[in-house]
């Protein structure tokens, strides 16, 4: 699940660039056999991010953390595929 909110709009000349703050929560895992699937073995994770719409496309910086001390920092520029 992802939620975000527009915080402000930065204007540079004739350009209007909305600024966002958001967060996500998720759960998942990978199992070798169907018989291994169990809700108690789901790995929980979440992230927080800031971003803006620019003339180059969306740009955002995010930090994510999962159980077992796994974490990542992301910088995206442009559309995701």
C-alpha cells in the first residue's frame, strides 16, 4: 500500500513543480513449494520518500527497510517500467 500527499508547489519561472511526501508498507516472500506458503513467513517492509514532478519527469528519493535489517536507498529519475 502506498500513500502520498502534495506538500507544496515550487515555481521556477514559468515552471510549476509539485513536491510530495509519501510512505509505503508491504509484505511478501518467495517459496520453493506451494506447501511452504505460510502467512507467518511473510517478510514485512516499508519505505518513506520525497519526490517532485519536473520537466524531466518524476524525481524521487526513497529509503526502505525490511525485517532482518535489510535496507536500501533509491534515487529515481524519469518513468519506471
